[in-house]
């Protein structure tokens, strides 16, 4: 898989204790990588990182990416073959409460990672994770392309747009002149999947409420989003890393990874789908509506033609499969499955089977 490129390689994940970082750690361990992590906290209780006892399998370093020197020392000591940069303050609502912290982590933390990487002397491929929210949302119906304008009214979006601008300028100022480094930025939207317990995200909020027997409070049931399972962007990030390592031509590119256009469903449809799998008979109903107080952008779709053309990447799961994967993970956890590591690996294998059936080239 992924041309065996990750086998016995040192792979550093910033944000390894988070939702995406934990899934990526499990997948990379399965691919035979030697996985290192940098994070400054475990972002939730419970957390997938703890549930899967990943501290035993990942060489974890507790570092704040806003602290340039300890970050650089650590990266130089590891000398990674790959860096997947995921560490961020990822919640839009929290960016209003802590604008400075969001900007310093998401934009300047990204600068610190690139600054540390550019003085590495070994070969290293950098996959810089930002967000679909880096695009200026002009509320149009078309999918946003990698060349569309960056920007954001809210602080989180602005911090991700700023990160993208710094990635672009670091590439042109430094990285492209360094024969040992290659870099790409990758942009995905809302992801769901088992093991996310972040505050102020729809599915974790549901699961938290329902396991307490409470109705979940949602802001806007009619609002539509392009939902995708966490494994979809992760397969995109991994295939990007593979192309950076294997192809002489690919460097300094940006790629979108989103669901296909027919995967856009409302919050209500997501709740209905999860509820069906969650077997909610003994709990209270879910809808109580609270109006939002901060600016929340409308639908933003990504055009993934570039990833499809250059990386042969396509999404694997349809909406119903995405919901089944997600709900069943939480169901197993809350119903006493003591080996969630095994269950997570099983879902990764199922996802790979789906990709194989679709003939996606990264499975080889
Ligand atoms: N989850 C989504 O729906 C989604 C959508 C688009 C983009 N993203 C992006 O993907 C990445 C991962 O998101 P996630 O959902 O796994 O988030 P998460 O909150 O679960 O994890 C964030 C990780 O970053 C680390 N971190 C935060 N601030 C740090 C700091 N100052 N120094 C060091 N580590 C720090 C945390 O410890 C944690 O490991 C982020 O860049 C996020 O913006 C996520």
C-alpha cells in the first residue's frame, strides 16, 4: 500500500494526540512506520489517543509548536523522513474566545514547523494540513479549487488562510531551493468518525449527550455540509506523502480532499442516520435548537479534480457507509469493547477493501 513508502520510515505527526492524528498514527503503524508525535496536550476526555493506548506505540513528545526552539531541537533530533503537520486549534467557535492563541498556533506554529524542517540535512517530505476554510467563502455553488482566493471572516478561517500563505512563501523562499525537502499543503473539510470527542462538533456533541440520556443541542438542523469519514482525507494525506517521496515533479502543490458532490447532507440527516445506528430507544430525543451568536459560513464545497487527476485519489465511502463506520465505532466503545485498537484497524481494513473495489491505485 502507498508503494510501501512508509515501511520502516520515521514519520512525525504533529497533533498526534488529536482525532485525526490518532487515526493517522494507527494507519501508519499498520504500514510499518516508526511513528513520532509532537503535541502539547491530549485535547479531550476521553480521547482516542488514550483509548487506543497510543502512548505505548508512538514516540510522543510534549511540545508546544508556538515554542520555536524546543520544536526545532526535537525535529532535528528525530530527523524524520515524513512530517504530517496537523497540530492546530481546530474549532471555529474557540477562535472567537481565543483569537490570538488560534492565530499563533495555526499560522505561526506552522511557520515554526517549516522553519525547523528547512534546516534539516536529511531527506524529508512535508505534508501540511490546513482546512477547506482557508478559502474565502463567497457562498457560491461551485466547488472551490486550489487556485481560488484565500481568506476568512472568522478568526479560524483567517488563521488557516494565513497558514496557507506562509506555506506558499516558505516553499518559494526556501523549500524549493533545498534538494532534500519536498512539501505540499492539503485541504479537507468537516470530517467525522469514531474517536472524536472534541467540544462543539456535531457528532461528538450527539454522542456525549446521548450517552448521558440528554437531548443534543444543535444550532441549525437544516444547514448542509459535505460530510466525510476521517479515513478519506487521511488516504489523501498519505498518497500525497507517497507522491512527494516518489515523484521528481511534485513539489509545492496544494490539494483538496472532499466528498463527492452527492455527499452533501443536512445536520438533521446526519443526526437521523447516526441515531438509527445508535439504537436510541431508551434515550430522550435529540433536537433542541439554539441560535448561533457568531458568524458561521454557508456551504463550502471542494473541487477535488486536481487530487483525482494527479494523485488518482477518490473518496471511498458513501454517506450511509460513513455514518455506519462512525456510529458503530462509538457503539463498540460505549458497549464494552475493550480492544478499540483492533476495531479501529478493522475499520481501516474495511476502508482499504472499499478502495480496492474502486480500483484506487494507492492500495498497491
Ligand atoms: N476535524 C475536522 O473536521 C477538521 C476539518 C478540517 C481541518 N481540520 C484540521 O485537521 C487538523 C487536525 O484536526 P483534529 O480534528 O484532529 O483536531 P484535534 O483537536 O482533535 O487535535 C489537535 C491536535 O493539535 C495539538 N495541538 C493544539 N495546539 C497545539 C500547540 N500549540 N502545540 C502543539 N500541539 C498542539 C493537540 O494537542 C492535538 O494533538 C487541524 O489542523 C485542523 O484544523 C480538521
